[in-house]
C-alpha cells in the first residue's frame, strides 16, 4: 500500500518510464511466469505473520540447531529442503542462525546436521524433540508437496494450454478486418 502511494506520488515525473515498464511486462511469457508462481502460491502459500510470531515464540527466539540467540527478522530454515519438495508451511520452518543455515547445513538433512552440530547427547535429544514437536503440529500433508507434485504440474500445464490458445486466437483476430 505504501509502495503504491509512493509510486503514484512520483508518477508525473517518471510517467514515460513507468509506462514503458508496464508495456514491457505484458508479454505471454512474463504472464506465464506469474501464473506459475500464482498457482504454486495457491498450493503452497507463504506463512502468515501470526504463524511467524508463533514460530519465534516456540523456539524462544533462538537457533533450533545451535541455540544461539536471534533477533527478530533473522533467517528461517526449511526443515525439509525445497529439493525434497518441502513446503513453505510454518511447521516446515525453524529458526536458524546464519552460520547454521547459510554456511553449514545447506541441503543436508536436518537430523544429521543436528547430530554433528551438537556434541552433547542430551542437548541434541532435546533440540531434536523440539523440532519434531513443531513439525508434528502441521496439518496432514502440509510439510511436503511431493505427493501433489504431478497434479500441480498438470494443473499449471492446463492453464498454460488455455492461455496459449487464447493468445493465438487474439493474434489471429487482430489481423482480421471484422
Ligand atoms: Zn545456529
């Protein structure tokens, strides 16, 4: 909303530029990219702010792996990675410091990462139980879209086919006199 008002306020000065940018965006391939992102956001929406609040509270504002204190806004880690078709569901995310998430864990399964990160067996058990407790709160089938991957791809392909046919029809119509 704020960004919208801002661009409107400065619109007269940059009018030519803004119009040029909008025209450039109206291509079928850009529309299809947007359609794909939109479809994926339907099946795998990002977490709400209330969900993110719950996550920070549950993990007591500290890294789920090493226990480092975090300040709000620091990163979150997908427990099941996107290559494992893990979702954006809040229960597939834990709080993670930059070192654990960005530098050390990367695509490694969280269980083995936690095992090599935390040397104390009892601490390791506690942190593992905490993460599992959080993941178990996910509604059924929400941690991974692996079982829904084929149907998601089919639905997107169907939308593209209809869209391509509409574009072809309009291109043909453009060249007609009536
Ligand atoms: Zn950490």
